[in-house]
């Protein structure tokens, strides 16, 4: 998998050389390339923004540098196998399902906007050429797309076959298909007693059926308490 990042702050992506992602890069599972959008400007100030047409606060990112960067980094021919991700507060929700879909593609280009956003024609042009995902991390506003791109990267790459040492751990996480859309149950390890707090006895019983039931019940309880939006009537009935 090749990952490209287009940003006026490419240094954000130096962190991708650390930890598991660094190991994946070493193992050849992912190739990471960060690009400075200003390299595709031609004025002395390396200008990437301008005032919004129609007025309004803030600045908008000019389309020209993006187009020239696309030509050089991706190419000038349409290719739906290239997935272009625009983090945006007005995007579709980024979910585990989207992460799973992206984990099987060969190439992802992250377009990290700043200011008030990117000239919309850039997104329209990208849609005419590649497979575009305009995605939001959640209902809050960041200062740009870089942090969102890093979060999306981690969610996607950890699902790439061969990346995680123990793929079984993926199957038991919150939001994974195997969890029936429920939140993950509480986790414990040794010591059994810690500052007056004990591991639930059932988990030390060695009775796998009771442990499985306790974990399911806890997942249902937590999901109903914290994320009623994840429990539809059918799921509630089953639980
Ligand atoms: N756009 C915009 C915008 C609009 C108003 C105020 C500030 C910004 C900053 N910004 C510029 C690029 C960009 C990219 C992604 C996010 C983003 C994603 C999530 N889920 N929250 N915020 C924000 C981004």
C-alpha cells in the first residue's frame, strides 16, 4: 500500500516512521510519502490561499497548486483504483467500515486542507479522476486535515493483512464486525487486586461460558449507556 500526504505542513507525517507504522514501512507493507503543497506554487511567497469568492471570513486554498501536485504525484489519467481522501468537517462520517474498505486498496492520497478549506473545484476534479472520500472524524472542528489524516491512516493500516501481530485481537474490538456493533467489554489483567479494586471473579473462574456471557452482558450494558445510537430495535431484541 502506498500512502501520499499533500499538506502545507508535511512535517506532521514524520511521526509515521515511529512504532507499528514504522515497522510496517520497514516490512514493505506500506510506503509513505509526504509532500509540501507549496512546492507547486510559483510566486515568491509560495502562496496557497486567497480570499473567498462571495465574501466571508478567512481564506480558501487556491485550486492551482493542488492541480499541479495531482498531476505530478498521481498523474493526468483517470484511475478509480486511486483513493483520494479529503478530511473535512462537512464530510461523511469516517467509520470502521470505511477503514476496512480502505485497508484493501493499493493507493491512498490524503489531501490535507488548511484555512477555511479547499476550493471545491479541487474535490470535483478529483472525483472526475479517482475514487474520492470526503470524510469527517466527528462533530468538532480541527484546524486542518493533517491530524484527521493521521487518525484515518492508523485506523486503516492496522487492518492491512500482516500488519497486526495477532489479527484475532482485531476481531474482538469495538466496532468490529464480530462485535455485532457493540462496544468492547472492560478489560483486566494482573494483579488480581490493585489499590482495593479486584478483577471481577468470573474472569478468574476459568469457566469460558460464564466469561463469554459476562463479556457480552457488559458490552450490551456499555453500549446502551454510552451509545444508544448503535443499538437498533433488532439488536436490542437480540440482546
Ligand atoms: N475545512 C474547514 C474548516 C472550516 C471551518 C473552520 C476550520 C476549518 C479547518 N479545516 C481546514 C481543512 C480541514 C480539514 C478537516 C477539518 C476537520 C475534520 C473534522 N472532523 N473536523 N475538522 C478541518 C479543516
